[in-house]
C-alpha cells in the first residue's frame, strides 16, 4: 500500500528515510509531481522504470538541492553557470556532460555520456532533497506515456501499490514540466554556441533569449532515432480518448478543452482559461486532460477536441504537450542558425 505523507517536518523526514533506503517516493515540484529515487543507487533507479513502465532508453532528470551539488556530477559550461544563477531554483533542466567522477547510476542517463540536472523551486522538494542528502532521479510520477500528475491524488490513481509513499504538497503551481536545454557540443557546433531546446516548459524561450542571444535551436520530435534527453518521446501525456487539436468547431461525440469562450454546441467542457491566460492554462492543462478524459468516457463521448493555443510564452510548452498527447510529432519552431 502506498502511504500519503503530510508535508510537515515529520512527513519530509519519513520520505527522506524511505529514499535513502532505496524506496520510491513521489514528491511535489513547482512543475508536476516527480517520482523520486536515490539517483546513486542503480537498483532504486531501475525500480522507477519498472513502476512507470518507462523505456530504459529514456533518460531521467536528476534533482539537486543546489547548483554546486549538480555541478559536482555534471560539467558546467559558462552558459550553464549563467543560466543556473538566473533560473535555479526553478523549472529549467540543463543537459551537460557527465564528470568522470559522477556518482549517478548509468541507468539514470540511459548510458549516455550526458546528465540532465535541475534544482527545483518548490519548498517541499528542496526540503526533501536537503533532508535526504542525496540527488534524486525524478521523472513525472505517472505511468509512462500517461498524463502527468499535478496533485497527490493523480499520483495515487496511477501508482497506488507500486511505490512506497507520496509526499502531499497540494497542487503544482506551474503545471507543465521543466524546460530541457541541451548545452553539450555537437559535431555541427563544437563550441556550444547554439544551445538546443529539447523540450519547452516552465522557462520560456523568450526568457532564455537574453542568455542565448536568440541562437536557440528547437529540436523537433518525430518518434525516430535516439533520445537526447528526458521528455522527448513523441507520444506522451496521452489521454485514453483520441485528441483533436486546433479545433474551431465541436463534433457531437467530442468533449472540449477550451481556451477562451467555449465553442458553441459543446456538451462537456473543461475551461483552461476563459480570459486566455497562458499561465493559468499551463497550470491546469494536465488536470484538464485527466478530468475531461474521465468524464467524456463516462458520458459515452468518443473523443476530445482542444481549441487553439497561441505559440508564445508558455503556449509553446502547452502546444508541445498537446501534440504529444495527440500522438503527433512536434515541429521545430526555430531553424538551427547554422542551417539557415
């Protein structure tokens, strides 16, 4: 049975003890709930893949209590240091080269020579990392490919009986996963001048622009080839019912994921933001997909339809998740500067 732990000092101490003992504990972050395990313990990391049904080729994000701790395992570039000073703690993951003395289990990075690292901003996550005194592997706390959890009840729906505990921190304020930025050199860019956006998320491309000089390469996902970092599966965040995007009308057997005034004729609606607030829409996206999928199935509807979301700010992250939920490849927004 999975225990639900309170977010107080006793609950955090119990969660930390379980993690040090090699158990799995879900914990809140500012983005979504993470499924935590001791990242230095190969057996504990393997248990994450088993609990989620996650492919072993899909690397994990490693969470740290500080930038100094992260950079003890991953080799920082000058840009990485700048980004860490600006955005950590926060929803930004950096993919860097592993140090030779890296403590992290090879399985956590899918045997790649790189490591995906971040320092979360959620106070409970930081308290847990400090209490456990170990880096935590922490993918989203759900079955692989399913909708990410933004509250403890969502974790229990997915992983009850598969993990030791859930540390209940209430709703996650951002609601979409961290931005993943690859800062490792490539054959076409040996000096690392053009960082690659592997996954849009809580830190927007606009916020990154002053640090990247606008030279940000967005890597599209087509479902083929190896994964460069976490969160790059083409099919992900998926409801059980088919999802239709960019809907300007609603079918008789569809439920509506609305952004702005709902389309006329919709029988069942989840409103992301009636005022078209992208921050609110991001915070409620996964909750909305989960609720609408459940209620539409109960009502005998056959599919979901999502209204258009502008491709700006957090809209880029929302559209990325919706396209993967609809089993569609994501499309690069910015062409690589060295190919332009």
